[in-house]
């Protein structure tokens, strides 16, 4: 018996490999995980890895034959959505309402007033503090998006600061707790 359905979206960041830990922990806990990716995400983590971890085909192409309505059906089926990692590009694109990739289309098809959409940002500390990103995060929060703030620490670029993806084990634990809360409603 599934402990819930989650839509786990990935965008193109070196920290995408950490999302694999989140997927693994959730599936081990009995959660059905459907992955969806931006084109950039597949430059860091392969579709075979995501399918192997989730047991489900990756939604990676809006124009793939037979999948034209996946952005609607997958949004309908999931109890919670998590964008992990959420790059500065994807955060800003979601806030602008752009839907030219699977993640953007899913975001616009999501029932934000009924189901939680979370993001776990990961980016350079200057990108995290940029006024465009801050404004986009404020807009997303005003729409009910929960932001799992990044942590301060070393980054792939060799710099240190806020922008490092939150701990994958903690992200998975928070998702499981939320799914448990949703099931009790």
C-alpha cells in the first residue's frame, strides 16, 4: 500500500545527484514517486537512474508521443510536488509562469489551493541573494509554495555561502511527515 504519491521534479544543478537520495528514501518508505525534469536536469542525472530509483518512466518531454496530457494527469495524481533541486533559472521561470518544459507545465497545472508544492533551492550564494530570485521566491511563497531554504556551506564553484541544497535526508523526512499529515485529513 502506497504511503502517498509525490511528483518529484528536478532542474539542472550539480546537486541533482542529491535528489536521487530523496527519491530513494521516499520509495523505500512506500511512497510512489513520479519524476519530471527540465532538460538541464538530464545533463546531471540520467533518466535511467531516475527510472531505476522510482520504478516509473521519467516525464522529460512535453512533445513525446502518447504523453501530451501528462502535465495534467500527473498533476492530478500527486498528493505533493517537490522541485529538488530548484535552480535560480527554474525558480524565476516558475514565478514568470513559463510552461515550455515539463516542470513549468506541471506547475501551472497544479491545484495550488488544494495540494502542496514545495521547492528546495540550490544555487550559488550570489544567485540566491539576487533581487530577481528574491522577488520570484516572494511571489512563489505568496502563491502558497513552501520553500525549503538552502543552507550555508561550500558550493560546487568553490565559494561558500547560502545556496547549498538542504540535507536530502531532512528533505525526505519532511516530505514523509507532510504526506502523513495529509493522509490524516
